[in-house]
C-alpha cells in the first residue's frame, strides 16, 4: 500500500498543547502515514541561573507512555536518562538530573541550573499509537555583577561602568549625553562582560552622574553612581602625613634630649670625683721615725 507523507510545520502552539510556556523558536513536524504517528519538535528554552529547571518531553501522561529516553549533550560530557513502564530505568548523568512525575506527567528535573547544564537535550517518548521526538536547545540567563567608578586621565574625568559575566549581555547607558565607548568580552563558558566608558563633560557634576544597567534577569533597570576609587584613603593622606611629621619630630627631639642628658651626667661625674691622696698609714710612721733618729743624734 502506497504511503502518504505529510509534513506540517507549525510555529504556534499545537492543538494538543505540545509546546510548553515560555519557549521560543519552536516548530513541529508531524508525519502521518498508515504507520504510527510521529511528531518531531525543535524548540529553545532558557532558565535562570540557580533555578530548578523542568523540561517536558511530552504532554502525554506517564500511564500512556511506554518509555522515555533523554539523550543529553553538554559542553563537557554526554549522558542518558530513561525509564520504561517495565521498570528498566537508566541514569548515567550522576549530577542531580532525574526524571520525575507531576500529575501523571513526566519531566526532566535539573536542580540548581548552572552554566554546566547548558546544551542540547534530545528526548524520545513512545506511547501506544506513535512517538514524539524533541530536540531542545537549553540556555541560561545570568545577572551580571555591576561596578562603577571614576578615573582621572589627562586632566579629565572618565566614568567607567562594567557589567561582568552576564548572559545575555547587559545594556549600559548613562544619565547624561557625552563621548562614550562600549566594549564587550565573551567568556568561554558563554557569559558576557560589557564595559562602558564616558568622558564626563566639564559642566557635569560627577555626583549627579549615574550608570543605568538593563538585563533580562531583572524586572527593572538598576542605577549606579560612580565614585573615585580609594577616595577616603586619599582624603586622609594629608592627616597621616602631619601625624608622621609630628611623631618623627618628637622622636628626634627626645633623642637629642637623651644624648644631651647623658653628656651632662658624664660631666658632673668627672667634676665631683675626689682627689687622690697618699696612704697616711705608710707615710706617717716613716716620718716619725726620721724625726726620732734626728733627735737622737742631736
């Protein structure tokens, strides 16, 4: 019997609700023949960094599924997770991923989603009457770490605002219009660092300048006020210098006083030392003897 193949590409939600909420760039290809129905789905999903992700392979209930197989291809490894209604379950990922059920619906659970979970997830779900094949490109949304500061360059003030390791790239703008530049650095793990530099106009008070950062992870934009780095230390440097000079001067003065005092003590000791005298006990007996002898001869 001749088989008729019909390929239908659908970019909206299917009537059976095969696409999950929040997916983008989705399409479905349905093959209808005299053989069991086959459905092929390609879609993209993005999860916030640190969230618990859920990937649905099919909206069909687990009771209707014969088996579900997830083939996962990540940047640093590949692994497989599967279950069947006969109890033959496999899990080679060993990183917390698991197949779980919610109201009789099977889904892949990814705890604490990180950059290492980004990759291609292929799922095949077989049921009585057909099977469904899903290819899901999974990405991550991560907020950037923002810092802002002021620098002095050639007698000019330059404001710098950096949104580091975000995904996708953050959008940086300034509260004033001026000469500015934007650079972007793509990290190997998929995160992006954006840096914007603004030459502050002379008529603008840096205290009134703000950096405005927008990112998909945040519901609202965030503002940052750049400040001179190490400003507090620079302010206290003159005080530290004065204290150092005073301490050094006092130390030198005290040292001179000690040296002068020692010299004075040595002078007083030498002036007060008693004169040397002859031993009276040795001189007087001899003198008396001479006197006696002279008196005899006289």
